[in-house]
């Protein structure tokens, strides 16, 4: 165990977040918007693990779609994060190719480097507790485990995958017995009662060498494709731009399917910090500050005789009268009106309104 | 009685319709929008009484705010109405100055001309029945009565003023006993039961000479001011542009207060045609075609699992899920969400969102 081992945050910023239409679009996905406070979700993710906050974190590696490179650069600068690497994908290929390439990139400088994979669109109100949890996983990662953070469930959520924890590895980590898909309500209640099921938040901690070995065992084709794509990229300053010809040949698959569900050396650190994936407007209302009428108002929004609403006005004024429990989102791209408890269904109308999205 | 007497439609187009925000604005009020069908309210008003439809109508006189002159010209041309006069007011002064000036303008060519005053923002689904009703008022107008059309009430409406009809003048017209302000519910029910109360729709028929005589009797200051303003206007082609210096001195007052409630020679023709003043989004929903779910959808609007809504999308797409009985209006100027039965309250939030409106 090297005390000097740095954690390299790898920020995955490839999602498109269509359930947050009309704010989130393929042109400017949700992670680049100010949803809750003055920083975007992407900036919050970077700042939570910045070297200025804790010297054990190295400069970040950001992986994003090429069309969002300008947002990434602009928002990193705005957050005073001036070091690190930006890897751009010419097209989306899910998480496994991105993680393979980040591992290859880290290995080039230090095969023992520990990578911390973070989605860029989560809300974590207590960043210190979050960081403490990460450090709880280091020991297992240094023993060549691929470590996931497992959020202790606060309810029988049906919107998340679950991790079934097995035998203890150390004071903080346990081996993973199995990963399970999003359950139905009854199954989720069973998981909650059992006590050894945790939410899969898509946050991982591992040595570059451990991930590359696991890829070699369980997805050798993918590893080979990623090696070709990474070798073909010509790094320029802080930029690594993956070329379309090679990268588009990578198999599109999530890291869960490609590696986590197959490898034996997978561990989980149960964590207790408050967390939301901000996957729907309903969850954004839950995470947002609210006024005396329990309304969360963003931008030029006026609510008269209205309660329990999220009114999100970006670039266009919104007025509501006499409504309750609604989400109203307006941007120059479009307008959404839906009850707060049905915001998971947004994709339906996005497909109808924007057939080519 | 001269058979050759023409009716000169005078289209009053000065309203601003803030209850129809965000579509209707002071820049482009409701009468210039396509609310129900392919013609704007202003075009429908002109076409209903065009000389092409019935030779007894002469070319129209349109009175509008100077800032809307371009809309008027453009929409008249679009409706193939190429003759007539456009009088522009440099500032709003309510209906009495406008009607005084229209009467002066008509008198200049023919003092016996019969003027038909029409607001430009009403929905009248059966134009032939409407025209028949107008002709029923001609005899009384030729006997120097100022004739109003009184809509037979279909319910105890509290949003309209009422006209109490008195003794019969001829087969169609009766003398007016009195005008009454918008009543409360109980009073309106009494009017409905009494049977001799009619809605005041702001539509009048009179000889120019009769109106000018009434103005001389009941509002001599106003008549004098209007004469000065009209004399100062320099007609140019079909345009009469009232100059600010003189017109702004006209007293701002409605024709009801200035003349109708005071003059003795006021008659009413009870009429039965379907009519709505389209004063609120609720009334627009009532007048609009609807789909199988009883939704009225305008523009790029998509409704999923939703019933009894008006979704009006102009220049921006709107998607709604799981809502009922709502009005959702979106334009690049703003977004409104309000239950259908509360659309009378829209002004509240317009004042809050646009304090300088």
C-alpha cells in the first residue's frame, strides 16, 4: 500500500438526460445546466473531488461527447479547474469503452494509479461525507478489487439497480454477491427488509491495472478496440480526441454488463451519504430549496395561489395560477407540464414532439 | 328611408387583451392573432361585413393604435380587403373619441350614412344570422335612433353589462330603458328570469348625424376635441393619422358612459346569434374545435393521457402529460398555466411578470 497513491477522478459526462426535457437536450445535456444551485451538475461533480479540496485527488480526467467539449472547457475554467485531461468521444458508446480508455490513459503514466469513476449528474449535498466514503474504498482497491460505492437504500426505490453485499473484506468493504436489475415494488421492499442490498450509483474505484486485467478476462474484444482507438488519438495539450473511425468500432456496452457482473474481484463499500441521481424533474423538486408555499421557483417564474410545484423558467417567463403538485419547465426549446409524480414519463412526449431526438 | 343607404362598418381595434397573455400583448393584441381558425379575429370581423359578401356594406373604416397600423394593413391585404380607411390613434382614448371621429369622417362624405360599430375581437360562428340581425336595426337607425345589438342571454353571465329593453319601436327594435353594469350572480339570474335583459356586446348602428347630435348634447367638450383632432389629421391615401398633440387632449371615456346611458334616442335590437367576446382563454377553449379527449390543441402541442385542456403552442413546442382542465399557453414571450375556470385571473400574474406592461 503506497501512501502517495493518488486518486484520479474520471468524470463521465456522456449522458443526454432526455427525461429532463426541455432543459436537457442532446445539444446541452442536464449535467451542463444549473439545476439546483449556481454550479452546474458537472461543475459540482468536479469540485467535490478537486485537488484544492483534498490533496489525495489528482487532476481529473473528463470523458465527454465531442460536441460538448466547449461546455466542458468553459465550465472547468469557470470552476477554476485548470489542470487535467479532456477525452472526447466522437459518438456515444456507453460506459465500458470510456472506462477502458480512461484506464489505458492512466496506465500510461502510472499503472498503480487508482481511478474514481463518477457520473456527472448526481446531487450529493454533503461532499465531505462523500469524500470520506471514497477513502474507505482505497484499501480494497489497492488489493486489486474493483470497488463500487453502494448507497444504503432509504426506501423501496424501483428506479435503481441494486447490489447484494456478501462477505466482509475489511472494515469498510464487502465482496459483491451479485448485481440485480431495477426491481418491481415488491422485490424492492424485500431488498430493503433484507438489509444487505444497496443502490448501484455507478461510482467505482479501482487500479487501472485491475480494470484492464478484468477487461482482458471478460471483454477482450472491447479492450482491443479501445487500445486501437486510444493509440490513434493524438493528444494535444490537455485534449485527447478519439477518432471516429477507430472509436466507432468499440462495442457499445455498460461497464456493469461488460465487467462488474462477471468479475470475481468486485467489492462494495456501503455508504450513507444523501444522494440523488436527479434523473427526473420530480427528483429535482425534492432536492431544490422551496418557498413558504412549498414551490420551487427558478428564473422568471411567478406562482399565484399555487402549492407544491416546480416552476423552472430558463430564458422565458412563466406564470401559473391555481395549480398544485405540477412541474412546469419552460425554455426556448419547449415547454413541459406534468404532475410531479409522473415526471418519469417525460420521454413519451419527447419522442412525439422531437421524433429525431 | 333611402334604399341606397350603405352601412359603413367601423372596426374598433384598439384593445390590448392582457387577459390573453402571453399571446396577446400590447405589441400585438389578441385581435391580430389566429385564435380559432385561419383568419385572425380582426380579419374575421372585417370579412363578416365585407362588400363582397353583401353589397349593402360599404368599405370599412378601421380605427387602431398607430403602432398596429402595419398589422392592420397586412391583414386587410391578406383578406383581400383593399378599399376603406385606416384611422390611427397615437394613443388610446377609449371608444367615445374613436366613434366621434369615425362619425365626423363619415359625415364629411354623407351625413345620412349609417355606421356599424364593431369590436374586432368577437367570435360569431354564424355570420349570415349576424348580418340579418344588423339589417333588422336599420329602420330604427334611419329614424335617428342609436341602435345597439343586444344578445339574448344564454346564462346568468357576470362578465357582461346588460341592456334593459323597454317599449317596442318596430318589428325588431325596442327603446332602451337602461344600461346596467356587470351584475353579481344573483342579479344576473334575476335578469335572465325577467326576460327583457340583453347582453351589451358593444355593437352599435346609427346615422353619423344622430351620433354627432347626441355627442353635442351629452359630451360637447369631447366632440369639440375630436373635431380639432380630426381637422388636424392630414389624410394620405387611405390613411388618416391623428396627431398626438390634438388627439391626446380628447377625454378618455367609453361611448356607453359618454352617450348611451344618457341619450333618450337609444334603441336595442334583441338578437339570437351565437356570440363570444373571447375575453379569456376559457372562452377560447369553448369556441375551439376539440379532439376525442376534449383537448383543443394549437400548434406544436402534444398531450399524453390528458383531457379537457387548451394547449396553445405558438412558436415553441409544448408537451403535457396527465393533466386535466388546464390552459397551457406558450409563446416566445412567456408561458401561462392556469385551470380553465380561472382564466379571468390572468391579469394578476401579467402585472407581476411584466410590471411595465
